[in-house]
């Protein structure tokens, strides 16, 4: 396993920048270890797999978890608003950093990730291949 750490700043798109980092650093198989920071615009797909919501207000990043396969991310987000109420779901492009986001990734060197369409779910799902 190889660790990567970087910081995003005001105006960066959280999901796009994570994907871009992995592409630029030729990371094939990756997991998010941690992320702390805040956003001022949040876009999520909700649990029904169809509904998309956007909030144009500040959220503290409480949790960010996911996998990245060749620059294609599947990330779930949880964040608390100014009243401490949490929102969560599937992270979409258009989630914009407010002050900062400190991100640590784990590059997985013993496996390869890819994504293939799965008719049973209707999504491109993770395919894991052992290198050893």
C-alpha cells in the first residue's frame, strides 16, 4: 500500500479533484482513508438511486468513504450543517470546497480495480483483480 495526501482549497470540486489526482498520479486502485474540511455547496444522489439534491450552504465533512478505479470514483459523503444536522449520500460533481479539504488516499498495489456495467444494478460496479 502506498499513501497519498493532498489538500483542496476554496472553489475546488471535491469529487472531480479526487478523480483527477488519481489520474495524474496513475493510481489504478484506491480507497479513501480520510477527509476533513468543509463545503459550501453539496450535491448528492440519495438512497433511492435516482433523486438528486443540492444544498447551497455550508457543511462540515464528517465522513468521506469510497473507491476509485482508474479515475472513476464511487464515493459516499456525510456532512453536518450549521445546526449539526447530517446529510449523506452518493457524492456527485458540483460539491464545492469552502475553506479546505484534507484528503488521505491508500493506493492498493496488490489489486487492480475496474468497473463494468452490471445489469442487475444498472450501474458500473467495481471489479477487483488480484495482481499476485
